[in-house]
C-alpha cells in the first residue's frame, strides 16, 4: 500500500491575529480507489493513532490496520482476519493496547468478538464475549480488569455486560432496570471504578437520572436517583468522580412532561446519598443568546427582562446535547450543543388532494444553532457561560461537532465543516477571539461536487490539545499534474 508523509515544511500554519494560531503541522496520506472501503481513524492518544478499513473476501472478512505515531511515522501495518459478517462496533485505547469490539451483522450469534491489539508490535489476542440476550452495542468502555458493553434489549431496556479479562466470564451488571430507560453514560474513573447513568422515570413519574456506582470488579456499590424539583424532570446528564470520592452530575432539565430543556443543572452526590443541586434557567445565562445577531439577541433579552419585572414565567425550550463534563483548571466545564429537527415538504407524491395542507412533510435532518460552555466552581455554583455560533451544520445523525481545548488561560473551541475549521477563543464570559474560518490543509481546493458531499471529514480529539482531522480528498477533474485517484488524509491540528 503506497503511503506518504507530508511534514510541517509543506503544510505550514494558519496564523490568526491576536492571541494564538491554528497549526496544521503534520499530514499523512493513503491513495484509495472508489472500490476501496472507507478508512477511519482511532486515537491512541500519546501512542499515536490507528487507521483502519473494513474489507470482505471470499472466505473471511478483514480489517486493514496501520499504526502511526504522533509524528505520523508508520509503526506497523497488518491485516486482522475476521469471521464473516462481524462488524466493528466500537474501539477504545487503554495504555498501549487498542480494544476493538465486533458484533454480528445479522445476529446469527449474539456473542461479541473482542480483539486486543498491542500498539507496540501489532500482536493481537481474540476473545469471544458470551452474551445472553440479543442487543446492539451502543456503549463500550474498558479498564485493565474488564470490558463494559452497553445497549438496549428489545430496543428500549438498558443492559450492560461486564467481561472479566482474568476469568473470561461475562456478567450482567446488577442494579439495572428491567424496564424502559435510556442508557446515558458509562464513565470509568481513574481508580477503575465506574458509574452507569440511566435516564428513567421515578415513582412520581418524573424523568430523572439514576446513578449506579460499581467497584472495578462490577460489584454494585451505590444505586441512587437524583430527585428533581416538583413539576420538573432531569433529562440528560454526565457524571465524573471527584478527588473525595463524591460524584458530580451535570446536564439539562425541563418541565415535567416535556422533552425540551429549559435550563442546566449540576448536582453533587456523596457516599451516603446526600444530594446538593443547583438549577440555572437558560434565561438567566449571560451569553446563551450571543450566537444570535445583535438585534435579535437584544429583543429576546428585553423580552426576558419585561417578563421578570411583571413576575411572569419565562418559557425558553431547547433541544440540547450534553457531550462533556470535565474538571479543568480547578473548575467544572460543561460542553453541549443546541439543535432542532428540520422538515421539508415532500412534493414528489401526489395524493390527489387540493389543499397545500395535505402535502406531507418529511424529516430533513438536524440543524445545529450553537454550542454552550459553562464554568462551575467545585461547589456547583455557576461562574460564567459562553457560546459558539454554529450556523452551517445540518446532519442526519446527532454527533458532537464542537471540540474543546481548555488551556491555562483560555478555552479554544473548534469544529470542522465544509473544508474549513471554525475556531473561537473564550476566557470566561469574555471572547478573546471571535469566530475565525481556517481552511483545512488539502492538496487540492476544488469546488465541491456531489461525490464530495458523501466524503465526510471529521475532527476528533487526539492528545494534549492536538486533534485529528481526516477524510477523503478528491483531485479536481481538470488537474493533470497527478492521478485523479482519491486520497485519504489525516492532518494534525492544534491551537497554540
């Protein structure tokens, strides 16, 4: 397989005015044909990255693997031979090992296959993870003790398996529901204990978040539900463990029967089950509406103030995806994105009805509006809030687009769309640098074609404030200097 490496002398940097610059200092390329399968990239953190591609042959399926280090030097290549019809579901890195989880495409077997690849030399081990009920694995985490595989039985009942690497036995984690719920998060702590967050209704029929806290061997240590205020529901949340063994959970809340968020909450939970909760309506946030144009933002804030003076309820409802809760610089940072579904008229069908009201509307993706970043102190008190406008993304899958690089004196927010990396730099409530548009470093800057629309380009976390930008690059048809063969590329991106 022909590959080539382009270093910083070819890529250069994009200099931003003011405080910092977006750097694209390394590039790795693989020529591919239209018949080749799609390459993807998995971060191995400081051990580099794993580039992989699924393929199929007459007798077996396979996974092409290329391990590169952080300087984009090839460490090794190999082909992982798979059983037929097994699909890669998830991958995780722990230390110098990469964990690859596969499930059968058609559930001919409900067991999972787990491959553990040594990143130093590419040597792998294969394990069959015994399963008891058919489910699609939606969550996957690993510790040095075992693997955690989560999903839904019959599409609505959360289930989590724990596969022990020593005994090679599988257990269903105790304390989970045997009823409808949402598997919100599996969070592994530094001491390899972990918590499973389930969104489900309590005895008062309010949606809330149940925290199941487990020892490293899968023993249930604590099972507690957060208590929502009267006529409210806790919709979604993320949890992290603090240095004193308490848990911090932050997320969104809303009205009792609504799926829309009206604000953010943060809660602390100790070993005894004692809870402290703080609630912050969107209307009380200083910069929640700063993604809007100035005139619209002013109108909304004036309307909020009028209602406050009149003592009326302020009803602001949003759909918010909560992606991250991290402890940085002695404060908790919450990152989320706001979106709404888009529908369009389906004029392709003629139902023989005269009025325009009879024309059906069909789902046409999700439109993102802005990302929010909130800073809380260790007691859960809000310190500042800020936002990052997203006025160009429409997608059919709810993914995380905006990534966060929390540095000592500022926070850089980045996302990649349409061959440009958007950045914004914040410091608490202040904006150090407004939204900037930086071209993704490509060999060709051709106009987009229909084929380009299918070539998704991604920006993912890597290590230490570095990111991986990768995707397919198509040379323009008028180019005669090189073959028109497509290139799979990986760029190293950082903000300094």
